[in-house]
C-alpha cells in the first residue's frame, strides 16, 4: 500500500512538473481576512496572512494560504471538474488531490512536501464584492483547512 502511495505521489509530481513547463502561469492575489488556517491538525489562524493566491497553470488550480512564520499551504486540484453548488451557497466546488506544504527553515532554506489527499475548495465565481474561499483536505499528516474572506477589491496579478 505504501509503495502505491509513493508511486502515485511521484507520478503526480512528475505530471505537475511537465504540465508546468508547457503552460503559462495565471496568478491572482486576493486581499482580505484569513478566517481559519489549520496545518496538519494544528490551528495556526493567528499567524495567517492577509492574502490568498489563486494560481492556474494548465489544468491545475491552487489556493495558497500563508502564515507569518513562512509556512505556505497550497490546496491543489484539477480545475476541470468544478461544479456549481447552489445547495450550499457557493458557485463552485473543486476537488483537491494534493496539499503542498512549504516550510521556511531557520537557515532560510525552504522544504516542500506534497501530500496526496482527498479534499475540496469551495469558492464563488470571479466577480465584484466580498466572497469566501474555503478549502479542507485530509492527509496522512492530518487535516489542512483554509478559509479566507476577500475585501471586495478586484484581484491583483
């Protein structure tokens, strides 16, 4: 079972790397208030930053939450199966297949871990006004969550 998980993680990493070279990156910075940030089951909301980055490259879409200690949590999934979810009050729901955790070390180096997961990001379609992005995923290292409410200003590249 462990061999299968490691093989799947390697294949996902290779697929993302190949796709990243072939497609340009579209990136938007959303400003607002972080309502919740959970890293590996630990609530670190007080350290959460005042922006979320939404990046799209090829078919992969990420929502990147950051903490003041340099930790970044990226909820990543293919953007293709986004579906309207009017019954829960959001315009789109996207499956999350990986969480990428980047941690800044004391020596300034950055370590990254890609964790296979089952999760979801719910968010409104692009448009004016305040909106909320909410992501949650369960991994072998614990639960990861991020909830962010925008300030209503248009996203910045």
